[in-house]
C-alpha cells in the first residue's frame, strides 16, 4: 500500500489554538489526528488517518485479558528552515516488529509504517514544536482487538500512531535507587520487547523508591541482583575514570536506539567504551574511591538523563558535578543531528 491509499478524515476544528507551545508538558497534549490500521481476516487492511478520539472495544477484547500490547517511542523535529525530520525511524519500526513476533502479534509492513507516519506528520505538521528542546513525540502501538476469554492469541489487532507535542521529559538530574528485590525482566522472557506489561510491572517498585526520596529505580539482574541492567525505562551508562560502560543487550535488556547511537558516537569520538556486565559492587567501590564520574540513562524521551546520585543498602552516594561531562557532550551531538544543526555522517536523520 502507498500513501495514496491512506484515507484522510480531518477534524472539523483543530485544538491547536488551545495549546501553549511555550509550556508543553511531556506526552499529555495530543495532536488532532491518528494513523490507524486494523488486522482482520489474516491481513492488514487499508489504513486511514482520522481525528484523535476515544476507542470503543468489546469487553472480551483480548488486550484486556492477555495483554497483547506493544509500543514504540519516536520523535519528529523541525529544523531552522522548517523542515520536518525523523531520527532512525526504520529502527523503531523493526523493533516494533521484533516485539510483535515475541508476543504473537502480526508484524506490520515497513513500507506502510513509513508511508503512514509521513502522511500523519504532513497532516499534523503545525503540531511539531519549534522551541529549543521540544519535539513531537510519536507513539506507535499495536494491541489485540479480537475477542474471547480463551487463552490464545487474538485474531484481530489494531495499530495506531498517535502524536503529542512535548517539552523536555526530565528537568535536571535524577536520584536513583539500586533495586535489591524486584526484577524488571528474566531470561527467556519479554524484557527485550517494548511490551506494555513490562512497564506495568515497574510501577510498584518505582513507587516504593519514590516514597524513599528517589526518582527512579536502577534494575538489577533477576537471578542474583549483582549486575546493573537498566535505569527506570532507559538503558544505563556508567563512566568509571574515562571509560564509558554499558550492559550488553539480552533477553532482559532493551536494544535501545539512543543506546546504539551513543555507542557509535562515543567510538567515533575516541572515547574509551566497554560493553560488558557491570556489577553493583564495582559501581559502589568506584563511588567510594572517586573513580565513578558519571551515570546516566539513555532513551528516546529524555535522550540522556544524568544521574546525580544513587542509593544502595541504606547508603547514598553522590556523583561529582562535571563541567564537560560525557552526558552533555553526547546529548548535544545527538540532538544536533536530530535537529539538523550539524552533519549526519550516519544517515540517521530522515527528511519527511
């Protein structure tokens, strides 16, 4: 299917005049339209773009009972000339399909995904913010609409792409708690997929950490809780002396697109990089002896979120304030590529 096959139903009156683009929260103001496509009778149907509105579902829809739901997070940007840009969108589409395969959801055609996304951005182009640090957050998701209380994959699904003009995800640095009891994911599970249930399972331990005065949880391995794996809903990086370290991807760790971008840029900037398991003991010892210089989370929403300190076994450890941190340098390089302020030697930037 090509763009010409996408039916467009526009809103009668746009909500855009009600939006303060200078004071945007993250992900809670929504654009006028969505892209929608249904999977029925064994195939994806003709898609359409329609007004953002509530969805009617049967109470027996399997999304409610067996949790077949996956999503992605992307952003669109405007450069200084008013061009609309995406960052590594095919990587998002391919990861969506990787998640779909793991949850027995039919995969969505890449060409149709890109055509639909670009058409949606064309229809809602005025919703893409131009203020520094802002962007149009893009949320593609697929969920089971097929009905039945029997435990089996659904026979019908819906893909939606919705968008939200957004400001910065985090303001300032975050303080985190290294988790000692709860696990985000397990070997052989769905930790590498962007499945809704993964995030639902994070909320309770994170709530407990917030009650103790922290902003987020650093997840450890499910077996021993000796290895650091992710930071909240982000990949995690640790800098010990001059070496940047991150955990290898696995069944438990998401193959983050920002993570991959950071590794490539760091390598090309001649920063010492190691992709290996990181023990909690190593991080604590580095904090004690002063060799722990930085920790930060990496993901689409925040790009890079610096960590100011962490807690472990009732002890708190503060990280130093650095003038020329890896986090700030890497974030600037990535955001400059995303917003067309610098050359893109990797071909990551896609003009819509």
